[in-house]
C-alpha cells in the first residue's frame, strides 16, 4: 500500500455504536454494560490502519516474540456464531497465521456452560474487533472467546471468572457501565495472581466507568494517531471521546502515588488510537438488527483494549522463556518508570471540566501515561 504523509483516512459520517447506559439500579450486578465502539461509514476498500501500520506505529515490529504459549481471553456478551469464520477472513486478508479450533489457536467458552442467545444488538461487532485485533498484534498467542449469557454485569463478571478458570493469562474487556457505590465488592474478580486484566475507558468523554475504575485493571483511553510518511508514529493527541477522570468510589492505588494526588483512582492508565477517523478494519458476517456486516472501519477505546492485551501477552511469553512468572498488576511496573516507554500525549481534551479534562506532560486523566513504545515497554515488563 502506497503511503502518503500524515496518513489519516478521510472518512464520512459516524454513528455511535455504544448504547446509553442503563438507569441506576440497586447494585452493580443489575446494571448493563455496553461496548465503547464507533463505526465509520466508509467504502469497503478503505483499509484504515491495517495490522502492519499499527505494528509499525507502536513499535511492535522490533519485538520478535509474538505471544507464543499465552492465552488472551476476550470477554463479550451473547453468542457470535460467525466469530471463528470471521477471524479467518480477517487473517487471510492481512496475511496472518490461521487461528482455528482445529489448530488449537481458537477456543470458544460459554459462561455457565450453555450457549448464550445469539447476538441481536451488535455485540458481534465487538467480538470481531476483539478477536481479530488481539490476533493481529500477538499472532502466536491462543485466542479464547468467552461469551456471557447477557450483557448484565452479573453475567459478564462470571464470564471473566470463566476466562481465568480456563487458563487465560490476559483478559480483555471492551465494555463498561456507570460506576456504582458497591463496585469495590467486585474488584476481587480482577485480583488474580498471574493474570492481567485490560479494559476500555469509554467513549463518552470525561467520566469514569467500571471496570475501568478498578485498581486491579489496566484502563485504556483513546487518542488520535497520525502516521508519518513512512507509516510510523507521527504525532498523537488526546481523543475527545476518551473516558477518564477520578473515580467516585475507588481509592487511589499506591502505584499512582507519584503520578496524581486526588486520593481517588485515576482513569485511564494508558492510551491507544481510538478516534474512528483513524480507525481500524474488522470483518463481521453475523446478521442481526443492530449488527454491521461485512468489512467496516471502527474506533473507540474498544480497539485499544485487545491490542494492549496482546502487548501484555507478548511480555508474558518473553518472561516464560526466561523462567519467570506471569505478570500480575503490570501497573506496578508501568508507573514507576513515568513516561519511559510511552509516547507522552500532551495535547487534546475530553471535555470542558478544566485541567482534569486536558492532556499534558506526564500522567493525565485523558490518556494516562500515554501510548506504547512496545519494544521498550515489553522489555521493561519482561525484565521486571
């Protein structure tokens, strides 16, 4: 593909895929969660940022390891009956190795042990992003799709437990809902030795969602990524939709003590391309009332969570070869280094709330520590 300077696809109208949050209820388990995912209406031949471009931009190509021996779990709601076939279509188009049940790369797990109802609301588009982009960044890792019976927090958190029980070393959750006063009671789902949990921070701008608020989860915010004339990282600013801020109910974790001083958990921890106008392609063939079928271009903080999950899987693979344990709470490695290994995002905002809504030098509540320089970060995580 011929590159042009400052590559950012010029795309027409957008529609918001993320649905409104449910009304406040008696407890978190009764709330519903939604994927922060934005679709760009664009011609099918428009490639967006392909796996090759994304790996070049974030410096994954300097890392030889591709996640072998690791299992990335993607937790989503409802059944996507075409997930494996769609992953094959994506892999073929972009020259990735096959990831199938037959070759042991792809595994489907049902929360509760029974097949969930078929997706009727568009979660299959999130499944496509999650499985295809985790595989794109860590093509040697196993992909485990864990399907919850519904998009209630009760079912989704049970699906997180199922991911751990089935051997996942990294769990990606591209969904969230409003914070709730009892959320700290549910943090134990993510406090598991040897497992890293990653989630998106939301696409509604300033504000904090759960599980991004949990101190045991790596929360991923959004940016606008522009490539240089060679297809590498050119510049990056905060994306207006990036969720972030200080949690209402979670206390400031010790690993953030040198980065912010609100006394509350700061969100996000890190960032990744999220602007749908600098989006990524995925393929979905499942047909439903709110599903987008065929090739599409997608943005939102949803696209960053599975790719950060792939980064952690690669780091775990390097650690395993050195006889080390799998990562637990990798923030304890990321934060002490300040901005080492990150593109520090210093411009842009996600609202009009003052300094908390603006990116700036060092940690901020819009882009966290920044976006990855994968080669350096993986080395730091592998060596810790």
